[in-house]
C-alpha cells in the first residue's frame, strides 16, 4: 500500500456510508452483503485508486495490484472456484461505480476470466457447451469493445451474418457449431484491430479491464453527463470485481431490472422487466423484448415472492425507492445491485409524500428527495413523447416548456398575429427590450445567439414561456424571411415546435401535454412552507404575472420593472417625446401623458398582490433603449432623401438621429442609467413616485391594502439615495394631502455595484430595505458583460475549469457572495432590522438560494414559474443547516 492507503475492500468490509470511497454500487453491494442478502461475493477497488491512477500517468498506484491479488485469492476461497481453472473456473464481472449514479455512462465487462483453456473448464463444470461458448463470445465482444477499442458494430455485423446463416432471430438460438465459428471470427477481428492475439492470461485480462473502467471516467459521454448533472469531475469511479452468476444457463435462469415503485408515476408497485435464459445486458440493450416483472410470478412463483420480499426490505432499509438488478441461476436468486432509483418530478413528489404518510421518512427528509429544478417539469406544457417528430437543431434550454407555432421574424408581426389568435414562434438572432410586445404574444422564442441569461431567456422565464437560445445551427436571413439549418430551409409561416427543457427545435407541429398539479404538489410544497425561514417573492411587471405568482405561492413581489411598461406601443411615443424634450416644461408635459398609464399599471399589480408587499423599481435602463436603432434610422433617412420624401419628416428623423447620437454611450451598462437618470432628470422619478402613491391612495379608498416599496436602482453613494428619497417622501406627503388618504410605504435601494456593498453601512441610514440586483453585481464584480461573456468566452472558462460554475446562473461565493456578506453585515450594523432580499435571476437558483439562506436574507425573488422551485430550495437550505448543526 502507498501512504498506508487501502485500495481494495472485500464486500463484507464495506458499508452503505462509504460511497465516497467505494462508489454507490460498491457501498450498496457491501451493505446488501452485510444484511444477509444473496449477493455474489466480490471486491471493490476504491475511487482513490482511480484518482491516483491519473496522478501516476495512467498507471496503478503502488500496492494496488498486490491487494488485488490477495483479494482474488480470498474470493476464490469463498466461492470454491479458481481464476482461469480448466476444471471449474471463477469468472468475474468488472463494473464501474461512482459516488453518484451515472447509468450507462461508464464501462462494464462480464464473463471475464474465460480463455481457450478455462472455457473447457466451464463446459465441464456446467455440462453445457452451448452456454460456455456463448459466454466466451460475449466476453470477447465486450472486452474487445470496452478495453481495446475494437469497434462494437463490427462484432454486431459478424453476429448478424451468423444468425442469418443459421436462419435464427435471437442469439440464444445459435448452434454450438455457429458459436465456434463466431469465436474464431471474433478473435480474428480482435487481432486485426489490436495486432495481438486475444489475451489468454485471466489476470492480464482483469488489469486491462480495470484500466478500461478507470479510463471510462473521462469518456466524452461521462464528462457530458457529469456536466449536465453538475457532478464534480474529481470524484473518480470505483471498480467492482464480482463473481459471475449466470442467467443464461437455461430456462431455470434469468435476469432482470426492477424499481420498487413506478419511476414515472411514483405508484407503490413493483415496476420492471426480466428475461428468461439471458444475461443482464440483454435486458437493457434491447436485443430481445423483455417481459413485465409481474409475469415473473407465473414463470417463477417462488423467485418472484422472494424478490418482492427483498425489494420491500431494501426500500425500508434505504428508506427510498430502489432500482434493483437481479439474476436467477438454476433456480436461485442473486442480487447484483441496488441504488436509489432515478424518477420523474411527478414520481419524486408522490414517493416523498407517500413515504411520509407511510412513516418511512420525516417531512424534513422528504424535502431532500426532490431536486428543486425538477419541479420545472411539472409547471410547463411538455412535448408528447409518444408523438413522432424530427429534431432539426438543438440550442440552450433557456426557459422550460414546450410550444409550437408558425415562424415569424419580427416582433410587430408576432404581436399582430398573436392578437389575431394565431400561434407563433418568434425567431430572432437575439432579442432586445424593443421586442417585448412580440414576446408577450408569441408562444415561445428561438434565438441563434445569447446564453441562458440573455434577454430572451430572462424575459421568457419571467413570462413562463419556452425559449431556446444560442442555437447557432440556425442561420437567419431577415431579408428573405427564412432560416436555414444545413440544407433545410424554414420560411416565415412554416410551423416549428420548441422544447425549452431540452433545447430541441423540431420541424412541424408537435402536440403538447398540459401539466397536472395534483394534491401531492400542494401538500409537498405546503410542508416546504412550514420548514423554510426564507421568504419567497416573485419578479412581476403586470397584474397577470402577479396573479400567477400568487397562484404559485409567492408572498409578495420582489421586483417590478417599470421600463417594460414604457415599451408598450401606445406609450412609446410619449416616452420618446419626453426624451426629445429640450426643456423641463416639455419633458413634464410628455410625462403627464405617461402618469395615468403608470398609475394604472401600479394599481393593477398592487391590487393583485393585496396584503403583500410590492417592490417597484424606478426607471433603470439608459434612455437610448427607448429610441430607434441608429443603423435602421440612418437607412430610413437615406431612403427618404433618395426618393424625395417629405422634408418635414426628414427633419424630424434627423432630429431624432441627433438625439440618438447624443445619448450614445460606449458602455451603457456603466453609463447614464438608474438613479443617475433620476438625479439628472428628477421629474422622471417624480412622475413614477406620484403614479405609485396615487394608485395606493385609490386602492386604500377601495378598502384594499396596498404595501408599496419604492426602489431606487444603481445607487453607489448614500448621497444619491438621500437626494431621491427626499423627493419621494415629499411626493408621498403631497398625495396624502391631496387625497386625504393616509398610507404606508417604504423607500430602499438595489445593491448592484461593489461600492454600494462596501459602503452599505452608510447607505442603510437612508434605506428602509436592500435588494441585491445580483445580475449587475456579478457583471460589475467580474468586469464581464453578461451577454458578451456567455456568447464569446464564458463556456471556455467552464470547459477549462477556470470557473466552476457560470456566475450568472449560480452566485459566485468568493467574490459576489463576499460582497453580499459585507453588505448584509454593514446594513444591519446601521439598522438591525433592515429588510434584505435578492431579485436577480439567482433568486430562482437552488444553490444561490442556499447562499441567501446562509447570509441571513429575508427573502428571495424570482420569476413566477420559479416560485415553487424557490419554496422547495429554501426549505432544503433550512433542513441542511439544521442537519449540519447536529
């Protein structure tokens, strides 16, 4: 052994809580062995050995082989067979087993230990030449494919040719003569690809197989799977070497896979499949059609009763739904694996609720049984998986749900057709705030650029609409109103479907299934609400979204963005008039037209959230976003001049162009926006404050309790907040005096730049609340423009492991997280009861929610469709903290 490390454990030396070292499979095989279940004996090579294998330049760590030899001798003694023997040979399976289940991602080799000599021993010991030869040909196939890279399909082609010659359908119908021919041809194929004869030393076979399993930890498919499931790359895989038992020795043998409950629905009933006279890979490979596990009761009644009893025992022992592999050899049942079964969101919720009612687990434990992100599956329409469809491209799964509609390339067209009752999918290179009206009326959005937190993704998630973003395979031609994918052309008006949960773009119309939120959903999230200490609000910009947020259990609005209200078509002219104004009087005149619109907006949202707080952020984006695009404007002016257009119109357009140029900024994200606008043009924020307070007064008269929180964005200095707070308070008092109505309100700010976080103790003296705008706080902390970073280089940072997570998806704990901690401590040092929340996209990310819980925030706020996710994640954070303090 190296450094006194133990690299090899016999099954009886391990236990269930050793998953870090023995992997999930090894730990569970050890546990089943130690509770007396019929498990074929074996040993586990640790995950540490795998990691050191890579440290030592893909060589086994010193001492590992000696331990392996010793373990094999003990194994031979236990089973009474000898490795490579010509009388009664021991054969083993070599299987991977990481800490976290990665089904099908890593390699397995069965029947290892067969050679030209030992196959004769297997014939003698079983008195079954056909079976022995079938095991040998399976082994050569698997070993050649997995350990030595001989192409799998070439073995399959040889097998198909022999079955055709024999005129048989299944492998187990091949004659002894055909199997001899197959073996010769398999060996020749192995020699052709490796330049060597098939190894006749069982121990050499074993070492090569272990190397293959270690190597499969870094296979492309394993890396992709880990990335998708956020499994760390440095865990390594264990290797399980286990005595073979055979399900393919005859009709008193078989193999199967079963779940203790239905993994799709959660129904408490054995669910699985089996095959008579077969080996394990036959069930999962689809070579033969398996039978439902219920029929095993007819084929092997004693085995079925025994298996059912063991299944119930395992579920009670692990207190979770189990996924079990078994083999029957000559009428005797053997257990080969158990693990917590993968399941759909609906099943996960039902199993958790049922197990609480059955007394198997507590409500707190039930909270940890459902992945919060899985809940997305339950909230949005889904593609009907039983339908046939053609996937033409795949982008980023930016906003879950499924939608179909005819392709449109322009937001105005999307709005017009949507209002006319047509289903449309808005297809753009990328979206901007100008496209909001089209997004509102579209069924979903598809973009060829942009990441998971691009404008299209953020807005679509907020609306609960499906979005596929960054789908680079589609090439958009706005002039001809079409997009191409390779040789395929999709024109405006053609139907496509998008699946925002997978990123798939599908040609034509695919039927969708509406979600069903049953009693389990409400009961489970009700428990989450009892357990969590963190409040959950929603980001909503209109009454419809506010109502949806309430339906999903939000206790208030954490962010209402007023700029989206300015973008609506009937308001935009007044907004542009306000921007074009040369005097305060002109600007106030334009704002007077916007006041009733804003008052109506705030009235609707505050009414929908009666009795709950509504945080209203005053205007945040730079003014140029409300003006036409410079290039488009230039084209219009040039066309008018070339065609002798109306001179007054040309002058008007040129004046607009001048204003666009005046407002142009090299970096608008760091420019004239947020409270800087409010200080330069106080009348804008004054109008918005008046609209809020007049709406509150109106509601109060109607007997409706409105709780407004006025939020000043992008503050960097306490003096900014003091200046704008004073104006807001004065307007509130004016409205109370004018209406004769008394009402309560608060004024606070967003913490979204590092200076605000660092001086939070000062800023808190003028603030009633803080809300972290973590999207901008991340941008200003990293110096990344979100859209540029995600579109150009951030993926490389993740691929090269420069960054562990996308900081726009999950809060960066060491940078942004520390700034948040400073702000929380600073703010509460000035005001101990300061209300603090978060309203960036991170408010719906489970890992970020855990950070918010640890920092002692009062609430998180997220898009309405993420509210149930946040409710569960907040409960999980409370349970984890409680468990850690024990």
